[in-house]
C-alpha cells in the first residue's frame, strides 16, 4: 500500500515529534488532540525545532517551509478519516485508546493501517477491539522523536505481512531504523532498559552508592551517555514505575518488582525533570542530587 498521508492522534511530547519527522519526510500530516492548547503548543514547538534545524544547516529553509505547509491540525478526530496510516499517540490509558479507535473506525477507509505508539499496552488486545486486527501494529517511537533513530515495530498476533512491510517502508522513509518486536510486555527497549534503571534505584535504596556515584559509574564504567538515574528523571519516574508494573504484572516474575524507593519518589510527586525534582533537583542553575 502506498502511504501518502498520516493521521496522528495526540499532540503531546510524542505526537508533535511524530508530526515533525513525518512532514519532513514528505507525508501530509493531520494532527488532532482533545485540547486546543496542546495543538497550538505542538505547532509552536515544531516551528521552533525546525527553525533550529535550519540554523544548524540540518535542513534547508525550503524543506522547513514545505514541511510546515504539510501539517494540518484539527480538534475533530474523524477529520483523520482520509489518512492512509493512523499513529495513535494519546495518553497512555487503555480506555482512552479504545474510545479513540471506536470513534475513528467508522470514518476510516477499509485499507487504512491503524497503529499505536503505546509503550506498554498489548497491541493484540488493542487490535482485537477494532475491525482490522490484521492491519493493526505497534509503531513505537523513542523520545525525543526527531533525534532518536529507532522505531520498534510490534506485530500483534493477527498483524499481516503487508501491514508490517508498509510500516517498515514508512520507517525507512522517515530515515529511521526499525527493530521488530513481538507483542510481549514492554517490547524490547523498555524490557531491557527499565530493569536496569530499577536496579540502579535498588543500588541507591540499599546504600551501595549515591546518586552521583551510580550515574558516574555507568557513564564512565559502561560508557553510557547518561547515568541511569539521570535518564530515569528524563523519562519521568511515573512512566518508569508504570512500565515496571506492566513487566511485573505481565510476566509474573519477582525480578521485575519495582523498587520501593521508585514508588516513594512517585508518591512524593518527584517525577523527574517535568516536576523539577526527581533523583536530581532541577530548580537551581545545575542539577543537585536529592540523595
Ligand atoms: N514520553 C515518552 O518517552 C514516550 C516514548 C514512547 C512512547 N510513548 C507513548 O506515546 C503516547 C503519548 O505519550 P506522550 O508522552 O506524548 O504523552 P503526553 O501526555 O505528552 O501527550 C498525550 C496527548 O494526548 C492527548 N489526548 C488525550 N486523550 C485524547 C483523545 N481522546 N484524543 C486525542 N488526544 C488525546 C492529550 O491531550 C495530550 O496532549 C503514550 O501511549 C506513551 O506510552 C511515550
């Protein structure tokens, strides 16, 4: 199937990045959100980010102008009906995603491919509630989308080969690299990354190291660009905890038990960078470890 247009549901952190890279790759983009302010903020952010790419000579002014012209926004979900590919990137709640698909399905062309950017919800379960489980996939971008190279493609149990190949073609055209994952909790990246972050929190909890010594150890001893606690703050500690719970519940193995200290930080509302406090305090000039 020749995909020319992409409908994106949700204009938050991920949705705006997906719109950005899709428009630059030449796709017509229709972006929707339930909040008009999210749509306005997304267009502002995409403009700022593309202007920065022009200033750094990553793209030309004309590429930027054409890409911006390809992005349309709407507060009406069914306006995405004519899109060849839908990428759902709304809030990580299963009831919200089911409701979006239920409203959107009657407006879609029969051949439209439906995908979700979910980090943790079962693709097979989401697909089973639609009229097209064979044309349903996980299309999992990494944050921040314009910078991160990987897209995980997750096949549900019913996903057919044409759908998979069409989505692979889109990833290629976005100039990104795909890795294929089967539909098991947290897929590949988070299945490996989150237990490492959780273990770093246990290392802190048990007093084996301080925030600084743990992050320094992994940066200089394992050549990681960011320490695990710094990375956890960047991702959001609530998100890290939610993914650990998905692993723990879905695989029923105690090795995925979320560290009580991670839970404590989330209970305190110390969710990382977005809350200005997590394993580091970001309210001053430079981040200060909180333990
Ligand atoms: N943040 C990450 O690092 C990351 C990485 C990979 C995947 N994801 C996944 O991407 C999805 C979005 O995450 P995010 O970080 O962009 O969240 P976010 O909170 O920044 O954005 C979600 C957006 O969805 C909108 N929304 C809620 N209900 C809606 C509806 N019914 N119709 C349309 N829009 C609706 C919200 O108004 C909000 O603007 C989630 O499924 C998440 O698991 C997130």
